[in-house]
């Protein structure tokens, strides 16, 4: 593949051959690198030092090995643009249930696979049971399958919360404590840090994040991340960044990360300055734009360099994403193409691609079909500006949270609720 370039703000252009065509070096034309001042210091998660204090949020069906590779390669470019070297951001796998992992299901083993160049290798676990969570963690560390474990307590999906799982679970403080403690206990002898991702609480009247943050800190977690919304908000409205600041005040000995409404590098820097958080977690903002990690790395390093790709570069990234998916699915082109379809609208947001082409792209079943359709597009279209910016992915509206009967009556788990919670370990994610 020939060298491809992504347009950068202020006329600067960096060679992104390494992103789009495999490992390569960062080149530049017509730009002088000046000394910069970092916005935040490197992020320390246990023994790991992350030069760019940014975490890719685990997203079901999205943050597989293929997408993480794109994001990681982009982050390396942004870090170099900021005059920094080292590990870029922390790229977390999509969630895997502890039960499925213990049972070694084919898909769970695929989900925890990593590229040889991927370090730290990060896996997110979902669990409702301390025994199963501990067994899954033991498998990951004794078989050397992960360098970092994240625990999912942020899932707002009704079929999970109605059984007491996901973001509903921290309401039951002792169950939450026992799950986190079990994973930390298994991972600590192997120097594998454990972090917790959570929401503010169930609704405005039933907040859990301060208690959960203190509990996680107390049992040895290496960091906590807060999506600053409640379960009832789902993905609607605005994230409450002030809650991140309050969590930072409550949790003093481990990093506190902020998540919610980061659509640009400028949003991330603003969150850090407003809340005092130690780093940020980015989810929906990078959908269809893995180069956001170049922007983020550059911005936190103090650089004004920003990626602004035209349609030629965007479609080349889409094509490369599909290639990586083919590898992820062991050469199955059809499955890779089915997977890429959900990304197409995100990649093309703001670009004047006609409805017919968009529809045809959403039906591609081979790399050749993808190439043929890309070849029909006007690839000289530049970055469309504001039309391509802003919210991506899910939004929705506030809702009444589905919970087990009498869930909110007590912070303790009764026998009937324990039976329901045992059924909550489903292959769903979010947060």
C-alpha cells in the first residue's frame, strides 16, 4: 500500500503509513516541532506507565483486537507529534463475562486475544459473583493473558440491571466489595493491576459512586473510572463532570479517570482541567474516528496538531479496519464485512456520500466489494468540519431503571435477590 496521509490542523501533515499500512515511522513536512508543556503527567496504573493519560472505553462489539490496533497506531502518531515516546494510551478489550471465560467459550477466548505488539494487554471482566470473578482473574494471570484487568460496573442495559447486574450492582455494597476484592486477590501476586469502571448510581436519589470508589480503593484497586451519568440517564443528556471532581476528592491514593461527553481532544483537556481527574476514558467519541487518539495524545502532550482527514484517508482507514477484522476472524471475510457495516455511518458522518452508496456499503460482503464501492466515491472531498464532529453512537432518553423487586429497600442482598443476580451474567456490555 502506498503511503497515505491524514490532513492536520493548521496545514501540518504527518505521514500515517504506519496507521494505514502497518508499522512504520512518523514523517513530517513543513512543520517545526517546538517544546510543549504536557497538560497531565503520565498515567500510572499499578506498574504500568501510560504516557498519554487516555483509556479506550471497552465497548461491546467495537473494541476488539482490530479496532484497538487502529486506535493504538493512531495514538503513537499523536504522541510523536507531541514530541513524546513510550506507551500511548490504555486500550481495553470489549467486555467478557467471567462465566464464559471460565468455561473457555470460543468467542470469549477470541475477545481476550491481543496483538503481539499490544502492551499493556487489557481485559475487561463482567461478573456478579466473587467466586467466578476470582476464577476468571486467576485464569488471566496464571496463563499470562492480561497485564491489566478492568471490572465492569457501568452497564445500564435493562436485561442486566433488572437482575441486579451491571451498574445496579454497586448498590449492594458488600457484593460489590467482595467481587473487587476477589479479583484483586488473584491478580496482585502477578503484579496485574485491577481497575473499576462504574456510573454515578441508579438515579439522582440513589447514587453509589462515592461509596464504590472508596470501597475499590480500600480493597486494593489500582484506579477507578466514572462515567458521569446515572443508569436512568443511560446515554442521554449531559454527563455530570462535577461528579468526577467529587470522586477525585473522595479517592486520594489511586488514579481517578473521567468518562462522558468527550467528542474531541479539546473536550478531554477541558474535563481534566475542570475536574482534576488523572486521565480520561473515551468511548462513543472515537466511533468511526480512531484517529481521535492521535489528537488526544498530541493534546495531552501540549501539541496543537490535530488530524483532519479527507474522504480518501477516511475510506483508507475504513478499508484497513476491515483488513484487521479479517485477521481477527481468522480469515473470514464475510464475517469481517458484516462487522464493519455498523461502523460505516460513523466513518462517513458529515461527508456527502449519497444514500445509495451508504446503503450499498452497509451490505458489503467482501474486501473486493468494499474496494469497488469506495472506487465510485469522490475521494477528493476534504474534511467536512463541524458536520463530522459531535456526538456519535447511542443517545436515547432518560428512563425508569429496571431492577429486581425491592432492590432499593436495602444496600444488603437478600436471598431472593441473590438468586436473580446469579442470572445476570450475560454477554452484554456498556457503561
